[in-house]
C-alpha cells in the first residue's frame, strides 16, 4: 500500500449537469485541458453492502483507468487502484485521503481499518476530461460523460442500472470564494446547467428503483394525496441499524420486517424550494430531471399516547419534468438542501398495511439536520378502508416503541421546509 498525495485534500465540491456542449468552449477561455493518464475512461467502484453500513457522510471508493468502455464491466482485483476515503463536513466541504494498492488488498484494508464488512457494491464507468485554470491555482474542473451505472450482487453478478446522456461537471476548489471556481460556475449557469447529486447517490437511486421494480408486492395508496408521518430528531445516523434489527429479530406486536421486501435502500436528492402564485413548492432534483411536490399546511394529529409529533398534511406529487423547465425560472427561489436517506419498511400483516422508517440527513448552507421519520406508505390490498385513525395509531405505536428503546431520539414537529426557510 502506498499513500498518495491529493491535490486538494480539503476541498469545496460543487456538481452540475449540462447538455449544452458549448460550455467546453467557454471553459477553455479560463482553463486548459490536461491529461492525468493516457487512459481517459474511468471505472469507479463504491464499497458498501445491503445494509448500507457506510455512513451517508462517507464515500469509500476505488478508481482505475481503462482504455475504453467495457461491454461487461469486470473488476480487476489484482490490478492497481486508487482507494479514496472521502468525508463530507458540510454541504460542499470534503476531506479526502488516497492510497494506491490492488483492489484485493484495498478491500482488506477498508474492512480492517473501518471495522466494516463491505464489498464492491456499485460501479460507475465514464469518460473524463480534466481542466485547470490558466491563471490561478487550487481549482480543478472535471467533465464526465458516457456514464453507465452497475450493481454488483453478493454473487458477483453485474447488473446494469442505467445511463446518463448528459455531461457532469465537478468544480473542486480549496476555498468557497475561489474566483476561478466562481467564474466556472457562472459560465455553467449561462449554459443552462443545474446542480446535481453525486454519482454515488445517483447509483443508489437507480439501484433503489431496480429493487423496487423487481421485488415486493404491489402497494396501493389507501390515502391518496395525504401524508401522515411521525418525526424524531437525532444527532447522527445511530441508532438506525439497531432499530431495523429489532424488527428483524422478532415480531413487534403485529409488525414485521416483510420477507418479500426486507431491504434497506438509500437515495439522495437536491431539494430546492420555490414560490409561485400557488404558494411554496419543493422540487426534488435527480440528474437532469426534477419532481415538483406541493404540500398543504401541517396538522399535528392526536394519538392515544399524546406524542404530539405525528403530522398530517396534503401532498401532491407531480410528474418528472426537465431540470431547466420554465417553472423554475418564473418562480422565486427560496433555498436548497441536499438530502440523503436510508430507509426500510415494516408490515402489519393483519391489515396488509406497510410503513416506511427512514433516516434523513439534510445539509444546507447553515448546518445539518438528522431526522427519523415513521410514515404510512400504503397497503397490499386495493380495498380502500380509508381509516386514518387506525393508521395514526399504528404510527403512534411504532414511534413510542422506538422512543422507549432509544431515548436519545427527540420528538419533533419540524418539517424540512420550516427548518430551511426559517434561517
């Protein structure tokens, strides 16, 4: 193993997607293209496992350079890889370390040093171009294209998850107010670029879609247009995995971890808030698309345990639309946050209802918010009983059960919108 010097070990990272190829011409006015390797195609391997034990704030990955795209991606266990350890400190700031070793030894190092049992989990392959400022330093700009995403099962089967037909641009600089980085960001916005989540979270989103499509029973919306959820605040990701293990180990008063869908799934999004004539709305950006969500006023509902942390509100989820749609240009921008989520589901077989227990990490310009949510998802029967009282009591029981075992969690009535826009 060889420790490798990183150009910007502590850096500010911003990510964008753009379809306009003219951006490269404008970029060359302030930067020049350089070559890190005669191999321009990159294979990046993210390590994790089915329970997603790697924290949302962390990225553990291996990277090697290829001559070109592989028809069927193959991991070269005895070949040299750069092993990167990256930690998010806030919305944009990252700390990065790198070592060089073969993939087989790198995996042993990861599991020993971090006390994890991970494996190569998702693979991203893409063509990369590197740019550095003509007059300046401490800035790197990369342009990635031809992206393909893959899932590596525990049986080493490689499953293609999806592709991206646009450019991803990453701007890395030593400080937030780096003038070259700001100029590059300005050129991007002129070219119609929009902010985007990382390749890691994009891979996890695609994997979530694949698993949901190919597993589990069909869920019917018993309360269409209504959201009912309990909110708990916590300091970090613990004790999310312990909570899931409680349902794995035993039947919890009629609630079980469903055998047909026992998965933990991870997703990420960039949530931007706007205001138009109809009021405030949220846009969830993923890649070059976004979904508009409008929610009504929150109502704290009564429950038999007097928890006062179960919220009910109307919710209208629109279709996916292009990220550069006119609605965003014609609305007032209010603020944005990055949201990473880990989630699992519990069923109540007696009523065929299913509930979503999720951990959210929200990161904004001013801080972070961790929330645990217990939310009604739907049921496996198309019979619409429409019994909100029963659903509220189910959520109340689950919330009380979790609070009794993990008193460090705190009851909350705080929505992400209120948290973000009150600052």
